[in-house]
C-alpha cells in the first residue's frame, strides 16, 4: 500500500483524484495540502474538506498551502471549466467545521512516515516551499509525482504550456532540481485519460459509496466544458486521477528518464523540455516522464476503484 501526501487544488479533476485515493485499496491518504490553482486556496480547502466529510474521513488532515505563485502575481482561475466553486454544479455546504492545519504540519506527517510518497496534481508552489523550508527532510522522500508539462504536444493554457507548469514554472524547477526522484505525467498521457458521460453514468449505476451522486454530476459538467475546448471529443480528460494510476501501475506505462526543465521566459513560459535526441537513458537523470499507456487498462481500473465501497 502506498502512503501518500496529496498536494491539490480541487477543481474537478483534483476532486476525482481525492475520491480515487479514498476508495483505492492500494492507497493510504495521509493528508491533503490545498492551494490556489483551479480555484482559490480557500475554496480548494473547503472542497477537500467536503469530500473528506462525505467519506467520513475527517481524521485525514487538510493543510493549507500557497495562496499565489512565487512570482507574487495574481492567479487566473477557470470557472468555465470547474464551476464557480470548483465542483461543477455542486455547492459544498458552509460551516463544515473542518480543522485546517498550518503548513508546517506536513513535516510532522513526513517525519512519521519515512516511506511516504508525495503526489502533486496542482500548482507546485506549496511543494517548492517545502523544499525551501526543510531541504534535507524533503530530499529523503524517494518518490514525487507531478501532474504537469507537455512534450512535443500542444499545451492547454498556451500553445506551449500545460496549466500546472505554466502557473508557477519557478516552483516546478525548484522541485525538479532538488527532489530525489520525480515522475511526471504530462499531457501526452493525461489528455488520453478520458472519461465519458456514459462511463460516469455506468459508475453511478453500480457504485456503492458516498460519492455515487457526485461522480456523474461533476464528470458530466467537466465533459461539457471539454466539449467546448475540444469539439468532437468523447469526454473529459481526468489528468490527476491518471497521476495516481501511474503511481500504482508504472510497470504498465511506457516512460523515459531524462533531465527536465521548465521555461520561465515570458514568451515560452511553462514550456517543459528535455533532451530527446537519443532514446538512451541519461546518466544521473532523475525525472521519469510517462509517454504512453493502454487506455482500456486505465479505464477498467478507474471504473473498478470509483465504484468500490469505502474501505
């Protein structure tokens, strides 16, 4: 079983990732670090707390992370994709009375769980701050997973850049420079991790968990947004769930190990790049990039996990 600390900015796809982590028998979710990204930090925190309450898992700590990127600029949010409050048509109830921990609490979690894995499906600002504050402790973590980047494929917020890496490229480079080992799920694979309305409705018909009503509601909203972004497409890409799937199924996914960097230049901001002039592994490279997978394997796993009862 993988013990994970999840950095997220829920957002529909991050919310689906949280649900996946709560339902998967192979994952022990130790905490959720919330930050700006798809929505404000405050809204992301409320959304995470709401999902934990639905699961009856208020014991899992919610930790507040970054409010804005390292550059200090004002963040852009995406209500046309995720809805005004980040869960599509769903409005989390007010007054959840969740206990929100200070950011330093993540270091207690890490110290108590030496085999911990970090998964970051949002902007990388909070994670880079953790390296800045406790470098030696963070360098002890063996595996970090980042959802972000695009290699030889178009970006989704600019022609060159994917949203997470575009949101704070300085922070991404900090993590890439200092982390022990990083696994990256770029748009090359996550764009193809598609869930259709039919799949979401099928999960609803067989599910036996507290998220039964939520999954089709937010997935269908997401699919409607994608229909405008990607006319003729079959559904919505669930980028963040795929990152957790990759963590559990690396042996099923074609990956390469390279040294990755992200451009901070304004004209190419967020562009992720590596040396692909050779297929041979670069000596000392620490960044593994997922590039291809079997869609049917992913889909079968998604249906199985998302329709499972709570553990």
